[in-house]
C-alpha cells in the first residue's frame, strides 16, 4: 500500500479502496495521534450526502470508541462547518467524511486538529505510519475505558448558521439570489442562512438522494445555475461543491466568476478596508497569469504555494496573511475563520 493521505485527506472508491476496515483504522490511529495528552478524547464527525457516508461514519466511530475516545456526530454539514464546530464544541479533533467534488461512488476522510486547521504533513505521516505498520495503539481496552457517542448539546447546524450570519456586514434583504447546493452538504444550511438574512432566493441542487451529489450540478457543472440566474433575473448565483468548501459564482448576465476572480474581488475589498496585511494575497500554482497581473495592478503581491488549500493556509498562518485561495473556488478568510 502506498501513501494514504493525498492533498486533502484519504480518498477512494467507497468499500473498494476506502473500506470500513481502513476507516476503522483511521479512527483508531487518528484519535490516538491527535489527542495523546487526553485520556478520553472527543472527536467531532460530519459528512456530506453520499450513500457510503453512513457506513464510513459508523466504522470511523467504532475505531475512535475502541481507543477510549468519545464521538459527537453532527450529521450532514459543510467541511468549513466542522472546522468551526471543532472549536465551538471544544473537541480534540474533527473529521469530515466527503470526497468533495468527486462522483458519489467516491468518498474520503479528512481530519482537523482541535484548533480547526487541517493536519500538517508530519501528523498525517504519523497516523499513516501506525496503519501501514499495523501498530495496535491501544491493546483492546475493555469495560468503562471504552468510548461512547455523545449528543450535541445544541443544534450544530443552527450554531454554524448563526456564526455565518454574524460575519456579514452588508444588507442583502430583497437581493435576488440563486443557490446551487450540488445535492451535497450545503443543501440545508445555504437556504437557511440566506433566507434568514432576508434574500429572495431560489435553490437548485437541494434534493440529495445519496447518489446525485455533484451530478450535473454544483461548482463543477454550473450550467444549470447560469440558466436559472438568467431566467430569474437574479443579482447573483452561487454554486457549491459536494462538501461546500468551494464556491463558483455567476453574475447577472450568466457569466462565471471563478475562484481567481473571487479572490481578486475580495482582495480589493479587503485592501480598501485595511484588512490585507502587507498587501499580499496567497494563491496556488493553479492560478493563471491574468490573476497575477490583476493583483499587481491593484498594488499588491501574490505568494504562490503548492496545489491544495492546506498549503495556502499554512503559508498564510506563517506570514499572518488574511486572504487566499484557489481557482477551483476555495477561498480562505483567515481573519474570519480557519
């Protein structure tokens, strides 16, 4: 077996490459590595709408419980929600079960530490080493040392929605918006947030059935969104991917605003507000030359990292930067959240 962790967790075809057995081992080793100083670590688990999510969630949970950890299952929520909630619930780690923009037959497992950040390579290597060397991190504890599943002390979806609403400092009441939730993790919370903010919304891609996630919809297939924006005469359209950590926008004329353009728009806004330290924007090697020229033209510089938002965030943390992302539609606002 080669390296398990890719640029964003462990992924593969569910029950073929990403098996329940592997999920169980990831639960055991992950809980062990991420909470060595805790006798009974607490791990928060969220997922997208894939059919295989239940199977992997139960296997992963069993691994955590087997080493004495407790589990809080918060159900279907976006990846950024888990990054936020792991801190809100004061958990020792968070896990998202999702394969992002990939077809439904794929799934993945990615970890967050207690501070809501994705794992460093060194920590992933430690987890992976335990699995590949078949090390038993806790030799079959018994009795009251086993973990249990805990109930969330309040509604996790409401808690994250309230946080999202608190970050907005403009009035969008009456704005005509179209949301494409990719039949994925955003299908409930996106509608909830924008409707409670008073926007006039139309929602598509919000009827998940376990197999239609990302299927001709969402950020990788924005054609239906473009058509609906024009049909509705909307101000803006927004398309998420399966785990809602990416967003592609569509303007009032049906034109796509990709991740590079979104970063430029937001960087200009943040520069004008004095929220862009050093006038620096972080981007990956996937950003195009037009992006670099635009950023230079507004009096800023670009820091380039390897492909993957994790590497962009690491650079942003190291250099105290607030804005960055990828052409694929993943944007990071470090002054707001992890």
